[in-house]
C-alpha cells in the first residue's frame, strides 16, 4: 500500500507539461500504428474538452473578480493610469499582429478536425454585437458561455469591490473584505479543480492526436510547424516593431534597453513563467535600467498579472487556425469580439500554469469555433509558451521604462545608461 502511495506521489509530482508531451507522442505512435480504427477512443478526447468547458467559465469569473478587486483605484494616480494605458495599448497591438500574421501564414488551412462538424450562423450587425457585450442577465451569460459579457460583468464586480475596500464607510469596507475572502477561497478551489483537469489532459491529448493522426497521417505536423512559425514570427515582430518603436518614440535606446533586459528575457524563455521571472525582472529594472523602485515595484507585479501580450497574440493565432480547420471565414464583428475577448481574458491568465490552454476555451467559444483544436495543439504548446513568456516579460519592462522616462524616474548614471 505504501509503495502504491509513493508511486502515485511520484506521478503527481512529475510535471504536467511533460506528461502532456508523452501523451502527445504516444498518440502519434498509436495513430500511425492503428490507423482509422483508433477513432474508438475518441470519447476520451471529448471528455477532456468537456472538462475544459466545465472549468473555463468559473475560472474566468473568479480570477477576474479577484484580480480587479485588488486594484486600488484611489491610489493609481497619474503613473498607475499611464502604465495601465501602455499595457492595454500593447496588448491590443499584439492581438492585431497575431491576427495579421495568422492571416498571412494561414496555419491550419487545408486541415480539418476529425469527427467535428461546424455550422456557421448568420452574424448579427456590428451594433447588435456591441450591445450584446453588456449582459441583461449575468448568470445566463455564465451558463450560456457568453464570454465577453461575463468578462465585463466580472470586471465591473471586481472594480466595485475595490472601490468599497477604500470607502470611508466601515460597513462597506467590511462587506468588501468578506466578499474578497470568499472569492479568494473560491479561486483556490477552482485552481484545485484545474489541477485535476490538467492531470487528465495527457489522456485527452493522447486520444485527440491519435484520432487525427489515424485519420490524416503525419502530414498534420506541417500545420503544427506553421502554428509555431506564426507564433514566433509574430512575437519577434511585436518585440522589435512595437516595443522598439515605442522606446525610440520616447527617446530610449532599444539596443541599450534589450541589453539591460536580456537576463529577464532569457529567464522567462527558459522557465516559461512571468511570475517566476519577476525577481530577475526587478533586478534588471533596478541594476541595469536604473528605474526607481517606487515605479517598478508597482508596475512589474501588475504587468505579470494583466500584461500578457504574448498570450494575446497566440490566442488570436489559434482562433484563426481553428477557423481555417473549420472551413470558416471570420467576419469583422467576430474578429472584433475575438480581439476584445483576448485582451480582457488575458487579465485572468497570469498565475496559472498552462492557463492559456484553458482561456482558449473562452476565446474560441466567443465566436463558436471548435474547441477540439486545444487538445490537438497542447503537445507543442510548451515550445510556443517559451516565446510567449519572453514577450510578456519584455513588454512589462518596456512599458515600465517608458513610463519611468515620462516621469523622470530613470537614473542615467547606472546600468546600461552610464557613460563609459
């Protein structure tokens, strides 16, 4: 009995991403070996997708409410407003770059999902689409997978809690404290369920990849390569053109900036965690970039929570790939919904390993795209995730440097700015 418990503990301690990779490669072997008959295990893949859908809406709701409730609106001031403005601006541009790069390279074009039928519906007008973002019934929005209305309600709820926390009325402060504690508890419970779902992910990925390889052969890897190429090219484009361009616009040398930020960028690429790279990012901000502590101690943790440019970019690429695999041409209102959903959903993705895979449920559901693509690409997600995380961390430092320059909070006598 003790030996069984030890084996179970060792299994649970083994990294989920490696278990997913093993499931991915075993699925390839099974698909090639068995062929089309492997479709008998397809329900296992559908079970994984259903579990992702089960957890997606509660995760979005609780994490967004909790995250926005911790924003102190009264203490933001000028610098807080500026850093959030730059974070939102770069996230918007990242989503657009991801969209344009995906439309240029067209990942998934010519590939279809095994056993998935997709029927498009006539899109509503742009005005009706925008009106639908405000939910008449927030609980119906949650139950119906209306992602953008749920996000808007969640942010409204969380920001209202934040306002009550700083109220002069003691009763309002007590109410806010109690509700925040409840949402913290609910978030912890949700994270435990997410851990269970991720433990099942390797088996779902195994089934989905085996069924598709069995039906289509190894040619599917060409499309995986196009997905990764699109992600990497889009990230590099965003880093050079957007971050580099903004730095030059505010008279900051991009070469010196990247030299000062390289340690944090490398750490982010290797570890694939924005939060885990935070100590290195702060050291780079202080020692190499000469940014005052009162700014980077606020902006970098905030950026690790809400500034997910690499994730925004990637989710747009996957959405276009899903549309291509479904044989569907996205309309302008749907593209607008995707961009807004991606930007707002990125607020809730930071603290959770492999969170982008789960947030993709909300993004794809917002315009009715097939969710089966999530299990299909999960096996190569780690390669994309490395570059996404590097982009996220670079964006945090770039925006922090720009706001610091605007407010005269960069010491040009230290780090990369010091004259030789």
